[in-house]
C-alpha cells in the first residue's frame, strides 16, 4: 500500500482548534489500512484546557466533537482534555492507546513523546477485554445486515488481530495490512481490496458467512489464549500514575503542549 501522506489541510484544521493540542493523529479506516475513497478522516487528539475552564463548579469542553466538511474534507474530530485522556489510559481503553501511538501524526509535541513513554506502563493484559467487546459489537453489526458489508467484517478481524498482537508483544498495531504480514490470513488481502476499490457499502455473498463465523470464533479463542499466556502487567503501577499526574500538572501550569 502507498504511504499515507498528511494532507496540508489537516494541519490547517488542527491549527484552528480552540485549545493547545498535546497531539493530533489520524485514526479510523486510514489507520487500520483500508480507507475507501469516500472514507472520512477521523482526527483524534488530546487538548489542554486553561485553568479557568477547570477551576469552577463545572468543567467545560472536556471533550470536543465536530463532524462536518472542513476545508473540503469530510472530518470527524474528537479531542479530550489531557486529564480525561489520562484517566482513559488508566481504564484499559484500547481506543486511546491506538490514538496515542498512531503513526499518522498531524501534530506532535514533547509532551506527546513523554506521554507515549509513560503510557507503556498503562498497557495491561486486561486490554484484551476491550478487543473482545469491540469485535463482538462489529460481528453483531455484520450479522444483522441484510446485505453484509465488508467494512464491519474487516473491523472484526482488525480488532481481534490487534488484541492478539498486543497480548503477545505489548505493542499497539492497528493496521490490519501490517498485522497480516505476521498472521498471514489468506482472505484478508481480498477483503481489503474490496474495501479499497469498491463503494463504502461493498457486500459479501451469504455463502461466505459460515467460513467467516468459523474464523471469528477461532480468533476469539486465539485472543483468549494470548490473554491467558500474556506476561503483561495486571494494572498500572503507582509510579505510572505519579508520572501521569506530574505531566498533567506541568501541562496545565504552562498552558501548552510543551512541558518545561
């Protein structure tokens, strides 16, 4: 696949955000390795609220969401304040890990690099539950459709392989094409090609259902086995929490993504 090139308009969109950003990365189908021509851009990040936004009775703008056409691009933007983002990291949330470690960086900072180092201590064997749940949701979506789309099925395989890889290695890898370089599932290239080359609603024949259900169940067992054998920690250490606290205070006090 060709390398992902950051469109200059994404930098303009990031620059227009209302608060300083710790980081901004691309998630969704572009990160997963199978964007359709009509896929939107999932911009994810963490911002730093000024003290006056968090010191009152109510916290304003803890999460910012914006879905619309911006600079001619179909955008889906979600950003959390650093405090909320750090708390999600401590809650075995695979989404925020994938956003944090996404190689599709629109904006980074010294604080982002420091957070990536700290967050390695937030990766636990219990992140497998996130991937079990996400895969089940996508599988149910795939089954309930009259015309079964390739998209949710690709999400099923992406999620399960990401979870298995994480349990085995402690490394976040969300790109299905790269994951399949190791797993070598022979049907993945065809599914990805359908998604890349066809419309967003590309479908599969019902004859494929039994095969994919068997693979779904097999990979769930593989994820459980990887969880059981994993040497990842059970929970973040107090030292990791302390480092997150220290970084948050420095970010808040400087009011920027450049901790001193």
